[in-house]
C-alpha cells in the first residue's frame, strides 16, 4: 500500500510540474513592443576619415627607413569621430558624437540604439558626418515612413551602398 501511495504521489508531482511548464510556455504573452508602438533601431559601424592626410615620402626619407619598413606613403592611424543625428517629425530622436574605437583611435565608430515611437506616418531624417569638416553632414537621408504597431524598422549605414539604408 505504501508503495502505491509513493507512486501516486510521484505521478501527482510530475503532473503539477508538467502543468506549470505548460502554462509558462504559452502564458503570459510576452510583447517586445507595447501595443500601439513601433520600434526604430539605429545600428552601424563606420570609420571616419583619418585625422591627417597621407603624405608621399621623398626618396631621402625612404632610404633612411629600414628595407622592411619602406612604403611609399606615411599615414596617421587616428580617425575623426563620427557625428550622427536621427530626427523624427522634426524633433531630435538621437544625436551623438561617436569616438573611434581602438587604443590608437584608429577603429570604426559604432552605435546601437532602440527607440519606441507611436505607430503611423512619420518623417524620418538620418544624418552623418565622417569627415574633418566642422559643420554640415556628409550623408543625409530623408524618408516618409509608415510604421504599423509592433514593427521594427532598422536604420543602417553603409558608405559603399550610398549611405543610410532603411530595412
């Protein structure tokens, strides 16, 4: 009798565990984006121009270098910071000066940010400066977008593909 009660208790315990796991596998429902909102993600990795332009070495300078270090040009490794701005419906959504990565400041600048915005029609402007100029932007994209609830719009930057990409 005791053995039968032990098996029944074990079966009841397993049934409760399975029921709890079954409940939490389907409820409560998880929503990454709250109702009525959409998500805009800005994500890129891009290197700015070099701080100093490359300079061609003279013959005397080349001769002064060891044979294994001779190269026709000398270039600074350091890069300028990348300036980026994201504007939604005429209001700044994101603005940053992104320093170059790396110990010598010679790597790409990078960012990844997410914004929750109301679903609907919006005017989106994306701007980026990766040069030594003090004002203005080197790349600009203006787009009218229609966001549906729970949509995730990715804003990426690829200089070799013309600038900002909306996906």
